C-alpha cells in the first residue's frame, strides 16, 4: 500500500499551488501571488505567471501563505507527556511505546511538522521507526533519531540510556549507537530538572570533558554530530569546548559562552516552554522537579537573549511528551514563546525551518521554498511574519510532494 492510500489523500504527479504568498523568512518578506509547481517530491518551478498547457492538480493558495515544512529538534515520541513518562514507558514496554511514537509522529505531520529529531527513546526504538519511515514501511515525517542517551551511572537519562563511567565506556557506547543506526548521538552533560536523586541537582556536572571529547571525536569519524542536554553553565562550556554541535536547553548560558558558541557555529535548541509547564506542577509530578523547573525558568529568558544577542544560531525544539508536557505537539507554542521572549517573527520562522535544517545538515534540500528544494511545505491561512499565531492555521501540508489535508486525513492507526 502506497503513501497516498495509507493517508487516503490525493497526490497528483504534478501539483500547482496557485496564487499563493511565499514566506521568505531569511529575508523577512512575503513574495506575493506566486504559482508553485511541485513535480514528484521536489519544487520544479516558482513563477508569477500561470503555466500553459500542462495538466495539474490545482491547490488554491489565494489569500494563503506558503512556508517550508516545520521542524522540531527535541522530541521524545515514545513518551506520553504524563507525570512520569519514563516510568510509564518502562511499564508498558517497547511494543506499545513504538506504536505511541508512530501516532505522535503523525500528529506532528498534521500540524505542519515535516521533520523531527528524537533525542532519547527506550531500546533505541526511534531508530527503528526512522528506518521504517525511510523504507516506506510506514508513512511519516522525516525522522532522525539518537536512540538511547549516553549518561553517567545514575545520571540524567539513567534507566533508559547507556550509563557510562570513563573513556572506554564512552567509546563503546558511541560505537554501539553508530552500529545501531543512530543519526546523531545524544549525551547528558549535566543534571536535569526531572529526577529526585542527588546527581540531579541543577549545578551537577555529569559527563566530564574527557568523556565528551571521546564521544564527539569518535562520532566525527562517521560524520555524525553530537547533541547535548546541558543546563548549567559549566556543563554548556564543557560541551562547546569539546566538539558538541547542538546544545539542548542551555538555560544558564552567559554572554561570553554565547559568543563562543556563535564563533564555533554551535546551535542552541532552547526548549523554553517545557520548563514553564513543568514549573506549574500537576498531580503526580515530583515536587523536586517542579522546584528545579522554577529555578530554570528564572534564568532561561536571559540565557535565550544572550544567545540571540551573540548571534548564536537558534533552532526550534520542544522536549514534547516530557513530564506534564503533552499529549499534543507543541512546536507552534514554542515558536510563540520565542517571539514573546524577544525574537523577531522572521527569526522565529527561520529557527523552526532553515536553521533546523542547517543543524541537521539537510539545508541543501530542505528549509526554503525555492526551485529544486524538496516539497516539504505548509499552507497557512494567515501571515506568520505578522502574527506567529497564524502558524496554527494549517490548510494543507506537503511531505515529499504528497498532499495532506489535516482536516480530513484519516489516521492509519484509527479503526
């Protein structure tokens, strides 16, 4: 069964999105009244004139805005967003978890999210799901996966990650993940907000610089990047100094380290909203986690603005399905939060499109509405450069040229 049949949607060989307005976030402008020709999986032509004799499936883009597909570079698809997702997934097991992960991937697609980076899953199941999507076993968004997190014994990610102690363990874990098929390596360089044992104090350093350098050096041999959970300043600096490509969270980032990140081309995925939600508390959420999240929130805006001022390339990511942060995709809410914290709308759009593609290394084929690019597109009923809330007004999604109507498309997991 092909992609079109699975989604019960129509996809012609050649599609014309007629008379639409293209969102060019890189240049902070709207290119009005354009006809976009999608041939197969790529954008063939963009023109202000209507083509002549060729037969198209026509999508009316009048009064709509066409932007690149959205990316979320921090998801945990196998989690449920409840009070304790890690415990829930351990109780349910991998078979249930992979089905939940697939459903969550489809939920993202209907909201215009065409690319996901899963940065931590039990038994590396996100690697298997990513492989199934690439082989057309199932239909879904472009999925990149780290598999299990590399962490210290008893540290952040313990129980679901590779727990290491020393350089030899670090090397073995990295090589194991590469053999397993990881697209990127995820490490936990510092403690986290969620966790009640001593090693999870916010100021705790977990992986040491030698372990981090061992991991990044080995991954680099295979052309694989390393992304790091890093909250406190010393941990962030250890990562920046030792070859990490993408910092996740970065809640205590200072001005000088932000400047160093910009100089070295290290990306930041700030995940602003998840800590605000965790700080609200909820039945079943550990009080220690709520307290630590509130401390993170007190510093996070300043850290984000430090990165923005220094010219750090910021990419969008949410940490969705973490404790008290679900069950729905949250990248649009994260984008709105970045805007509320002082990021210009055009830069927010770039963060969730082109910057994310640059962080993944897919920017030559995705992240812009241009001729020759892959046809990962979102048609909106409203200009997101004027109001980021218009990102919620999704009319159509295109993934590799396949048209998806989020209002009528059936979920293949729904009976």
